[in-house]
């Protein structure tokens, strides 16, 4: 086991686990909301084509653009057609963007592409991959971060520089990228089928800028993120934030079409101050196939990342337990669905802790056992 990883993961567990337990104890409604959410998501999976079509209708009603991609290649072609010759692009944290290799593909085209989440920015300048769904740079120590920032950003930063000053330096750099950005690309924590709304939760504030400052906002996510109503979408982001240890979340962002105003005779006019274009790209990439297989329950995952800290395999192997960005118990399931990769499942120790803490009550050990059989066939 890597010593630096061992120290980092133990600190993360000590910081996170008690916090989540306290949130759930003080807000018992969250557990009930999670049970309700599970049923709503099962309804969507059982009627996926209906909800995809309904989402499309809702997005178009708000003045947005809807796209469906059957796989990563189709998704990238759609993105390229939207962006065209625009060069300056900012991204928010999203595993689906890694799934379709978006940053790499856009960089090959000569685009100036920057991750704006602090952890993702650090992973980017380290030419690395995320080690956790919520905390992508959890494997990087403060000393390693100071080394990266000294090399890539500010020569005055060293191992004695405070974390606050490191964050301040990154913020200054990213502000320059925001101001020059033409396209903002995000994922989605939830999609409300009845309104076509995209919900995103965050604490840093970067997503808000990514979604309103550039003239084009593109949201890319999997069909598994659809829920029936806007209320259900709010429930999903609250449950995810709570089980991730961030309650209340600092920001909940709701995007329903491009910017608009009604300040002159209450006539709706678009665009206004924010983006003039909004695009939602929904991706299948193996998800529909999984709905009709023994891995259906895996699609209930809301990516809170809580199972990671109850997993002895993740504690030992780190991001090698899975295929980044899909690591940990969650990653074993999602690598199987989206990339047909099954081999890392053999590292699972079947402790069962992942199931105990899952807000969606997914029988993760059983799902991983099925994936093991796929690898051994």
C-alpha cells in the first residue's frame, strides 16, 4: 500500500464518516426522502423511453436544445457540432465527461479547456485521473499540491504555503479563464423530466459561473439521472449532498433553458444576461442494456461516494480498485455498464459495508458478484 495514499484516505474517512452520521441523525427526513427517491428512480428505469421523450419535450418548451447520444462517439460529435470554432471552454466536475473523454478530445482539437473544480484542476495539471467521485484529488497530499502549483501556476508557492493561499492562487487563475470562456460544459446531478431542468449541487461556486457566464451552456449526463418531477430532482440533490457529507450544500443550481427576461411588458425574451444557448445531451452508453440485465439496480446509484469509505478494497488499492473515473464499489458497477470492464471486480473483498451505507439500498456486493461472473466467463 502507498504510504501517502494510506494517510490521505484515513484523513478523509475521519473527516467524512462522523459528519455524514451527524447529518442523518439531525435530519431524519433525509432517510425517508432517500426511500421515496429509490422508488421514483425505479419508475423511470421501468419506463425509460417514456421519460426520455418527456424530457426532450420539456427541454424544447423552455427554449433549450435536446440531444440523445447512444454512445461516447455520438456524444463527442454532438459537442463538436455545438462548439464549432469556439476555443475557450470551462468544465465543471463530471464523471460522464471523463466517460466520453471530452477534455482529451477537445484538447486534441486545439481548444483551451480547463477544469474549474479545484480537485479536478489539480488532477488536470497532474496529468492524472480522479480517485473519488466527490473528491477527485483525495490521493494528493498538501505537499504534492504545493509542488504542482509551484510548477504550473506560481513559483512562490511551496510546502509551507497555507491551503488558503493555494486556493486563492487557483481562484485567481480560473477567474481569468472564466472571463474569456465561450462555452461552459457541466454534468448533472439530476434531470427533472416534467420541466427539463438540470440540477447541480456544489460548494465552490464554479458551477454557477460555468453555467451563466459563457454564451453556451452544455449539460451532458446519463439517462440514469432522469427523475419524474422537479421535486424529485431537488430530493435527489439533497440526498446526494447529505450522504456525501455536505449538508446543506452551499449552492443548488437549476437551469431550465437559456437565459430570459420578462421585464418589458412581461413579455418573455431570450437571451438575457446569461447564456443564449442551452443544450442537454443525454447519453445511453450501455445504460439501456443494463436496465434489461441483472445490473439494473446499479443504475439507481446517485454518486454520493459514501460507499468508498466503507470499502476495504478501496482503502487498500485506491483508484486501482476500478477504472478511473469510476473507482471504488460504485466504479466497479459503472465500469461494467459503460465500458464492459469487469476485471477489477475480482479485487472486491465482499465486506458488505458498501450496502450498509448506500442511500439507494443497492445490494452492491451482489451486483459486484454478478460482475465477477462476467469476468470469469
